[in-house]
C-alpha cells in the first residue's frame, strides 16, 4: 500500500475523519495521530474521533484535538486498529453516513464488517507500524508522528517483548527514534508508571485469583462493585492480565473486568501453543493467537466454567 493510493481513494472529499475501536489503546491512538500527521504532510486535514482517549496518551501532540462526538458532516472515515463495526459503536452514526470507509488494521476483518476499502496486514506488529510504512522514504516524519507511532508500536509489542516484534518493527522504531521520538520517556510512561490505583487493582486481582483446569489457567476478576468502591478506571486495571501471564507454570491467563454492571470485559493471554484468539472467538471476541479479548454478560461463575471448558478443550 502507498499513501498515493490512499489519497486517490479520498480525492475530492474534504470532511475527513479517523476513528478506531472503543476503549482506545496505545496502538489505536498512535495510529490515528500518525495517520493524521501523514495526511497533513500531504496537505490533507483530518480530525480524530475517539471516545475517552486514556490520559496516559495526553503527552502526544494531537491528543487535545481528539473529538468525542459524531460530527455533522462526514465524507471519509478511516478506521484504524479496529476490525469490527461492533467495536466503534460511539461513532456508528459517522460510519453509516460516510461516503468512503477505509479500514487499516493488523487484525483480520470480522465477518460481516463492511468497509469500502481495506488494507489488512495480520503479520504486522501494530497498526502504527503499518502507518509508519505508509510514510515511505520520501515523506518527512514529524516529531508528533514519530512519538505517536513509537507509542503504538511499543504498546502492541509490550516494549518489543511480544512475539509479534519483527525485524521490520525494530527498523521502524530506529527510524522513528531518528525522527525525534522520545523513546525512553514513552517507554517509562507506558510501562513503568505505577499509581496507587493500579496497585489497588493488582491487590484485588490477587485476592480474587484462582487456578482452573488443573492449575493450567490463572484466572481472576474485578467486580463492578470493587471497581466502584476503589474508584478504579479501566486504565488502572490494564496491567492485571500481564501480571498473571508472567506465571511460569500456566498455559493461559484470564482476566474478567466488570466495567459496566453485568458485563465482563475478558482478556486472554497464552503462554505457549494455545490460540486464545479461538477462545475469545467462542465468546464473540477476537484478537491474536497469544493475546485476545471478548466481552460477556454471563454471571461470573458460569462465565469462568465456560472459559475453563473452552481453554481445556484446546490444550
Ligand atoms: Mn493494534
């Protein structure tokens, strides 16, 4: 894919927006800001639509201009890092009204998801790495784009730790560093920023920890009531599944977070061969082989019994 091709797709349109998935993460925010900067380098102005972009990304140049409501007029809607129209519900209205929907993602598109144009590369570490590729050799990478794309890459690779990290990822990171990405600041901000609330989330998760499937699965949850009582946000809980996935003895880690009453956001991690994307698929979700997510309205006890069954049948 080239930026010239994408520019052809949007030729003649002026109301251009970029959105991503609900609960936007580092790759989603990074890819959106990076794409906005790339379009700007080609004289095209685009605006970003994301619901509740996490405060941890507020250092990125462009964060302040993120819009949270559907705009009056949308002609082109870029959708980054999101493979399913069920995952950008706040902006479904913009999706329905856009003349051209362009999907850019490193997840396989979900069945039934309709976009006018799509560019999908499942072997890429992150959508941000794909946007980096679009810059090509000729386009100058602004500092804003470098910080944003670096953020997206290290978010999705866990700081170059996950197996999705490739030679191309490191080359991209090196060039982003040369373009001025604040690499050590970003790494510390994303992965080594402890807060009392994050520690409380881990404490509750450890209190609720149990082992399922003959101790092959480490599972925990944080209930809606625990979220409320401890004033925890979704961001405060994001280290929990990683903490469990560090356990040497297990095959899978599962974290169920009841962010809204009666609905559990599920995070799955695989240690070795288990494909948790398939497990998440059994609950209507998806993701990658080693990291996936879903959501469920089942009561906690029943939910964990089903999760155990789905995982054990695949081990
Ligand atoms: Mn991603």
